């Protein structure tokens, strides 16, 4: 591979180690690397709470992962289980990125998630040290000394190299620093045979590659790229580039989505088995999503419904959920859209217990004026439109729970409880 024409920069991918659990440890005066603590979402007597984060020691001693369920967590007095405090984590994330801005310009800092950021150090790293590793160590120590948190740093000549260095090297290095270059990439990456360990390769993709006789990253690097693309489409070309450590991304060039859509989803606090309760929550989610769409003076011509089944409620054919879409006459009226979603749900739901609900509104168009339907009462349509907009104005002025449907006070309603959530989880301000 001729790398002479590829971008040669210097990127840091920085991850806050077990971020939520580490923040909770520091707040309690504990060492994040030695504490046995897990952050549990929606812990209840059904055993279906989800582990959002586990400290390194909790993972080591008990095998707890960030996708474990409450019923999988051992009953051991050494394990400290705490609820999430999303507002606190956001504050810590902002503080961390403020430190990063002392090492790069704002245009060279790219938050990747709440616990990961990408820093384009190409222009600035020489101001802070003799080697990239020395600069990375300085940043780590700043965050450790000021916030008490441990970070891992992946270093690469492009973002994908930095990401792989982070996942495959830094997290297992004593100094929590890893580095890949075009020159060292074959030595460190090609021997990998567990393809699912590599960023962007999931279980199905790995299985597909195995069927093609590709059993290692080295095999992937030496396959015929044209045959791979013919077999797997664009993803095949991307995987071939991944195997050679090639990434031509330009983060400053933001590309808008081809088609905008509005969506919202919710993990239910328990397994919902009663149709009336499921439809109540579905109604609430659709109302919230439709309101967001109206704020942007848009109407939808397509609706999409996702229903995730409870862990023990898979369909007879093994499905863990269902997803369906339907085109509708363009509208921004909440009641009309709700009726369409209810019809879609009733036509396809077969009684499985439900744990996740999601809705989507797409095929958007401008909704400057009300388009009357000749087959419906025009006065009723005008009143419904005015009603929606008055509710929007009240919620804008007094908060989204200022006016709620009476049905949301019934058993199973979640609108009030979700109003205080941040990112779908408890915002939290204390230890309780």
C-alpha cells in the first residue's frame, strides 16, 4: 500500500475510563480504579434494571459489563450500586473538554460521546512536549489532578488509527496510552483474529467475513478489494480501508443529512404487557415528537414504529422486536398522527411483553398553512390545529409538563417521570 498520498496528521482519541462509575467514585472519595461500584438505571424488583457503567474492579472481580441486567449482578456486599446522575456527568464532561481546549483550537476538538473526544493535535502538539506520548501524558495528569478521573489515549495519524489504538492498545497499557502509525499498523492490527474486537465490526459483519474466508485483519487487508465491494457493497470498501489504517475524514467539513427526520424512543421502566398501557406510552411519545416537529414548521408524510420486546418475550420466530413504517398524507396534527401509529401497532403487535418503544416521523415538508381534508369536518380540523398550537405555546412558556393529558396520570403513564430525565436517565443531584 502506498501511503504517500494519505493524510498524515496527529490525532488523540481520549476516553474517560468507566466514566459514570469513575465520577461516582470520585464524588465518594474513592479511587476509580479500586472501587467496586456500578451505576444502575431503573433498578426495580423485576430485576430488569440496566448497568450503565461498572468500575474496572467490578468488571474484574464479578465480570459485570456495561450491558448487564440487574438480575445478572451478583448479590455481594462489596458491590456498591448507585443510580445515575446525568447532570453531574454532563458537568464533568464540560470540565474535561475545557481542559482539552487548552491544547487545541475549538475547531480541532470533536466530542465523540459523553466520555470520548477526538483532538486534532497536528498543528499544536509540539507546543506541549517532545513526543506525542509526552503530550498525552500531560493531558492525562491534568485531568487526574484536577478532576480525579483516569483517561486513556489512543494516538494515530488519522482518527481511525487513534480509535483502534485506544480500544486495542491503550486500555491494556500500564500508562493507558497506545499509538498506531501507517508503519506499525500491520504489526499490531493484522494478527487480530477476533474481528468483533475491532471498532465498527459487529457480530453479523464478522460472521459474513468468516463465510468469505476472512479470519483475521491480515486476511481482510489482502483480499481483493473489488470482490469485497461487490460482495458487501460500500461497507466492503470501508472495511478494506480499515484493515490498512486508512481514514480520509475531514471533520471540519460537516455534511448535512440527506433527509431529516424526527424520532424519539423510550426504554420502559418495566415490562408492559397490557395493551392499554403500551398504547398510552406510545401516545405520549408521539405527542412529544410531533410537537418538536411543529416547532420547525414541518409536517410528516411517513411514520415509523419500533417495538422492542422484553428479554423473555421474543416472538415465535425468534424476533426480539418489530419495526414497521407507513406513508401517510402529510400532516402535523398530533391526533391524526397518533391514530396512524395506533393502527400500525394494532395491526402488527401479537401480545408480546414490551420494553422499548420508538417512533419516527420522516418525509418532511413545510407546513406553513393548514391543508384541509375534504373527507373530514373542516371545523373539526381547524379546532384540532388550533388546539395543538395552543398547547405548544403553553409548554414553551411554562414547561413541557404545564399541560398534560389526563391519561398520563393513569397507571403506566410515563410523561411526568420522563420530564425530569436527562438523556433518558435520572438527572440526580445527590447520593440517594
